[in-house]
C-alpha cells in the first residue's frame, strides 16, 4: 500500500464506524478516498444539492442545520455526514457549513454502498446515524440476566491440593504454608468414567477424592488421638459436595446451608478452580441491599443508622458494577431510603411516644418514583388526620418531623433546598388541607406556583396511614386529566429545562451553539424527562409514580404511539444508568458523587447514545407543547 | 531592484509559454516530448477553477541537479474541487550513481528500495504522459523544474520545461512581502516559515507523518486548494498564478 493511502487509512481506522471494518474493507475505503478543502465560513453542502459521497472530517469542524436554519449538529475530526441522504438516495436535506478550515475525505457512493452491503455494523451505524441507544439498553439488560453473580466471582485463589497418599502432617504443613483452612485430596487416576476425573495443566490425570478441613484435623486426628503420620486416604471423610463455577452465589449458599458445610469446592467442568467459604458469601451478601435493609431495622439510634452510609454506597456501587439496570438500582436504593426513613420515624416515635392523631409520612421526588440514586435530597411531608388540632398536636409532629429530617441529613440525604420537608409548617397539614392544596393547584394553575409545587405530584406513603396518600393520589388522578388548563401549565413547566444538542470535542454543545465544560445530567436530562412523562401520565389519569410504570400506562391508554413510549423508556434508562455509573465511579475514586459529567469522561458510544437520548427528550418536549397547548394562545 | 530588472529582461527575452510549447512540439525529436508539448497549454486567461491540475513531488539525493539525482516521483491529479490520491502515481527510480549515506538521510529511500528500481530514462515517458494536459503544481519549483529538465536532457537530449504553480512562491507573497514584513525584518523578527509542513499548519491542514513523494504531492495539492480558498477565487486567471 502506498504511503498516502496509509496516511488516510490510519486516520479513518481510528474512528467509528470505520474502526470496526476488516483490513480489506479499510484498504478499499482508503484507496477510494478523494480529498477536498473548505475555508471556514464556506458552504459545504447546500440544501437540495446532490450527494455523491460520504463526507469524513479529516480536520476542522462543520455545522449541520435544520430547514429553519436551527443548529442540528456540530461535527469535528473523525465524524461523518451525508450518510442518511446517501442511503435514501435523495438530495441534501440538512445544509452543512465549515466553521473552521476543514479538510474532508470523500468516500464515493459505490464504496459506501458496498460497505453497507458487506458490513452489518457499518450499516447499522449509518442507518441509525450513529444511534445505538435501543440496542445498548437492551444489551445491558441481557448482560445483567447473564451475570446474576456467578459463584466464580467469589474465588480469590487457586485451590490447594495434595495427593491422598501424603500424611496428615504434610497436609497440615501445606495448609499452614498457604494459610488456608482446607485442602483438596487427589489420587492419580485413569478412570475416565468418573465425573471426579480431571486433567491438570501438565496433562496428568487426577481423581478428586475429597477435602480435608481444619475441622477434620481437629475432630478426626487430634480428638481421636491419631498419629500425625496417618495417611490422608485413611481418614474417613464425607462424600465430597461441589458446585459448578457458573452457578449463582445464592445457589452456593443454599448448597452449604442444605448440607451444613462451611467450605465448598468450586469446579469448572471437572477441574477444581477454588474453594468458597461461607464467610466469603456472607461478606459478599453484606453489601446486598436486602441485607442492608434488615440491618437498618436492627439499628437503635440515628448514629447507628448514619454509620450505615458507607454500606449504602457500597451496595449502590456493587449494583452498578454488576450491570444492574437503572430501574433495578433505583428500586433497591429506594427501598433502602424508605427503610431508613421508616426506621427514623420508629425511633422518633419511640422517643416522643405514640402519635396523638393518625398520620402518614409522605415522600416526593425520587423516593416516590422509586428511582432513587445516591446523593439525593430529602423531599417529604406529613399528612395528618383531620382530627388534628394544631395547638394540641403540632408540637408532637413538629418534633417528629425535625427528628426524621435531621436523621435523614445525618444519613446522607441532605435537607431539601426548596424546603419540601415535613419540618415546614406548610407541608405538615391535615388531609383536608392537602386535598385543598391539590385542588387549588389543579384548578388554578399558576405556572410560577406550579414550578414550585410540581414536586408534589410524585407522591407516596412511607410510614403510617398509607390511605391518606392514596386518597391524594386518587384526587390527582381524577382531577388532573379533566383540567386541560392544568395539564397545559404543567406541560409549559416541563419545557423549562432543555437538553443540550450533544457533544463537540471536549465540550457540551448547547442548542444555540454555545459550549459548556460539563453537563448536569439530572437537571438537563433525567428531571425534564420525568417532567414530560408526568404530564402524559396525569393526562391519562394514571396513579403510577415510577417513570417506567407511567410509560406503560401511557402506552396502554394509547396517549402516545407505542414506539414513542419505547424511545422515552430507552432514553430514561440510558440517562439514568449513565448518571449512576458516573456516581459509582466518583464513589470509587473517593469523591463525593454528584450529577455533573465532563464530556472527556464520556466514551464515544456513550456520546452517541446520550446525544440520541437528548434528541428523544427534545422531541418529546416539542410534542408536549403541541399535545397540551396553553388555552387561548 | 535587481529582481525587477531581471524579470523585465526575462520577459523581453523569452517567448510566452504558449509560443514555447508550439515551438517545442515542432522541434522535439522524442515522441513522448512531442506529444507532451503538442497537448498544449490552457490559455493564460483561463480561470483556475476550470483547469485540471497535477501535484508533483520528487525526492532527490541532494539540491544540485547537476550533481544529484531523482530517487522517487509522486504525482496526484486534482482540481479545485477534489483531490484524487488513488488516481496518482508513484515511482522509485535508480539514480545513475550509487546512493551515499548522507543522501539516504536526505530522502529516506534506502539502498534496497532503489536496487531493483528502473533507471529514470525507462519511466520518463509515463511521467510525461501523466503530466500532459494538466497544469503542474509543486512546492518549491527549484527542485522539480531543474531536476526533471536535467533528467530528460540526459535521457533524450532535449529540454522539458513547462509553466508551473509553486505553492511556496504563493505562500511567500503573503508571508514574505509587503511593508509589514519589511518592518518586521528590520526589527529582526523572523519571517514565518514557508516550508510545506509549516505552510499547511496556517490553513488548518493536518500533519502527515511520512516523508514520501506521493504524500508530499497530496499535501501540496491540499495546500493549493486551501490557498485558493483563502486568497483567490476559482475565477482567478492562470496568468496570476503560474510561473
């Protein structure tokens, strides 16, 4: 290959979708490239011009515009454009302009067509215009099913093994030397029929005959007064119980409990690969959110609960590491959060005595939606029985609210900056008053007021009389959908926070073309997406609080085409999991987890998917404007 | 002021390029040269945007056409719209004298590469036919012009001269002339480098790692497109550009 073709090839081979091509196809592409230069400010592709080649940016930067002149995308070195027009065989739809001096590699249409025909990944990439959101989300869900924590994850060392012709003393020495509490027994063999037969790395065949543990040495040698020279083979031991390395951790635990054993050899097919100790499993399960929840309820003080904060974080990191979906993680972290709150209320009640009137501790925001991540503010309120008399009872509930709120703060759920907490007198009211609040918000939607109060439209009971909150949910579900004015106001609020257009080099690219150094993925992605979903959910009278549940009900009600809700669901999942992954990384790096993400910390694939998720959100916001128009406008 | 007098004298003394081509087409004995000159030249008032171009680059064993020789030739056809590296050509040729160590450092072509290469005389016809009908673009004409002329003279006993566009001379127009440059020189400020790689940087063109006649030809073509985009229009007549 000639040097200049190699120059071209080296460059394109580093960028998607070319990075996945075979060498032969790469050579073909590089050999067919034509080159052209555009000065900054000149038009590269005019609307309705003909498209003969795929454009690849070798250097410089370009902008792509919509029909109305709005910025559609900004592309830099290694990016491509023109693929959709080429695929559809149509003239240029979105004009392109050089914003820096730009050198383009043109890949002629026949070569482009051949790439699409021969390389499926290439075809997918250009067909979806770099979008892989749907397949990424589905893939991670599949992966998650598969890994469900195999027992091999708990193995930290190779098994220590000894021939059973050796003496007890030799075994004890070996175990001491390796600092292990068990040793596997082998004898040379050639009995192919036995399922205990395996071949070691040197090709020698062995039969796995048993295992000797510290306990055996104590019981069968020392207590029995046997000689240290006793051959291992002569100690009677129980039938060896083993587990396959691909079995789940919980299966391993069950096997040990069922057989009342502490140590379990792990085999890969027939070859021993390690021994797991029940304590390994217990240690592992300690980070399990189920274990964590039961641990929460055994704590007897706020201090004790606050000390669990590292474990809460560890279980979050573990869920992320295991590749759980955001929905699973959100569910698990929410049950941890609720348990903490319940325990704090129980502790407060134990301190203050029984409540003078029935009440319900209510939560809003992520806890109500069951999508809590780490590092989220507390949003809570108290709904009191209508028999509540402020003068007689409020001292009690004010104190209760204070204790719970302070406790949450101590446990890593900071005070709500917007004051949505039961400690606020406004949000510690009898049911009738709460009903009036909601009726007023729905009947007289003042956009400014709603902006402040829309947080209350995600609500759930955590402790006490759950029926109070259910009554509120019912009221909202029936009234909201009958009030176009309210829905329009809520919809308008949902447009307040817009997503960025995507990324450009190491910057966040805003809709108006400006650059930012980082993006708050919660404020610019997840929260506005939840806002959009909430409007539709209330519009169809759904009582669901979780985003995914709401989307299901929106689909069933036929409020949005099925394809649309799928897209929203993929976008929600992807934005949420990216946020969680970055937070888990922050925790592992010993930083305080937050919601700001720097573009340089986002991989190429994530960039494409994030861009698409932002696009889904942006389209959904535009649709909302049209679906719930403001009356009289 | 010498340059002006020299230029004026040269203009008086020499015929136009079109006249020279017509005369050579008649006079030349070698069929390849005859064909090359007979293909003719675009009229000097033709807009550059209409003219097919070819970027040409040589690697040589040194700077002196009488003493040194060509070891490789790269050319890439293009026009103001598009550059076609895959339609280009590349030859390694065996110089008449064996390579010395310092000449290898100069052009980076090794003994083994030239050992089995043909002598330049055998490929000249191919080179000439690739250049015919196109206006040649080089970076620093004082290599390609005298070396090719010397090689053709040695092989066929006749001159091979033609107008060419020199991207280095173009670059010098902006970077080396004008009053501001004079003042800068007065204050001892180094003028900007007009070497190929440095000139390219000013137009945002990428850095190429290899030193190779065809890569340099491609790089020259890109530089010329960039110079045209920044300083000229496709309507610029050839007479403003060629030398």
